[in-house]
């Protein structure tokens, strides 16, 4: 039962990462037309609208504390997206993903237990270094700063998402956090991007929002009900590997030998984390019909 729970959570996390990288690949193609802030706003705004319409969260599903937690999660979600897209404007996708992974890695180390707490995160970190090969070239320091800031937000996001998943039934929590994220993005970058929007781009934004972040964030919330934060954080080491694979298929970027070895190492770390990272289920409040 515990192994099945961990396996299910791992598959959900993997599905989330695949959606994220495919969504990012599509978003990158829109940057020339609407800028990085426009691509971020498009995803968040549509995601908030879609989740609000589909889920239609009920007031009875929340306590005051859980509702406020969802609001904070929404602010953090907006920060992750805006900061990461800003990083992509300056550094490669694989490099940005690897730097951002430092957030989940810190969560994995901080919340791990026992003498093996550093094994899988440490192995994953080695893989990330091989993937990014920081010795191979000069990296834009501002882009790195954006990615590091996104990493801090991602670590916070993992902890908040698990708490929201434990306290709010279904995906009602996302139906509050994503509209908040959309509002935050609108308030911060909206005025700068509205004039660049066309009907075609807005329609593309619907599909983009489903691919990223609606589906992946929902999968992450469900995965964090089944995995410890340490295991989930280590599994996120696969994110740079997915970025490299998507780059190969979509952008025709061929990884070198070190990159291929790095992918193998982070996959091994992810499998190890999933096998040992099942979480004791927390009772989730049932939704109250009104």
C-alpha cells in the first residue's frame, strides 16, 4: 500500500514536470510577440479563470486559516512564474531549471530523516551539475539571480501546497490560489502587456494555461498528499532532465556526453526518492455540500 502510494505520487510528479516543460517550450515561442512578462501573465490569468469556472470552490470547503493559506500560495505561484520567465529571457531553459531546482533540493535536505537524508538529494545535485556544466561558459548573473529567486519561491510553494492539500478537499485550494496568482500578475505586469495581446495569442493562452499551470499544479497538489516533501523535492531533480529532453525534441538541442550522464544520474536519484518517500496519509476534509 505504501509502495503503491509512493509510485502513484511519483507518476503524478513526473506528469507534472512533463507538462511544465512542454508548456515552457510553447511559452518561449511567444516571447518575441508578447515578451516574457506577457507569456507569464497569459498563463496565470487564463489558469485562474479556468479553475474558478471549472471547480467553483464553495465557501464551506475552507476555514479562515486555509483560505488565507491559499491566498499566500497564489502570491508565491505568481512570483515563481514571473521570476522564472524573467530568467528564461537571459539564460537557457536547462540552466534555469537546474538552478531553480535548488529550492526543492533544500526542501529535500531540510525535511529528510535518517542517515540517508543527503544521499538522493546529493546524487541529484551531481546530476544537475553535469546537466548544466557551469564550467563550460559565462552565465548572465541577473538571469541567475532571477532563477535563484524562483528557487526560493519554489521551496516555499512545495511546503504551502502540501499544507493546502492536507486542509482543503479536492483541488478547491487551487481554485483560489490560481485566481489570486492571476490577479497578482495582472497588477504587476498587466498594463505593460495588454496592448501586445491579439485574439490569436489569447486563444493560444487557453491551451497554454491548461498545459501550464492548471494540470501540473493539480498533479503536484495530489502528489504531495502521497509523498513526503523530501521525496517530492528530490523528484524535482528530474525537471532539468525533462528540460533537456524537451529541448532535444522540440528545439533540436543535442545534449553532450556529460548531459546524458547527468540525465541518468538524476533519474536514478528520482527513482530512489520515490521508492523511499511514501507519506503517511493525512485526513483531508470532505467537501460540504451547500
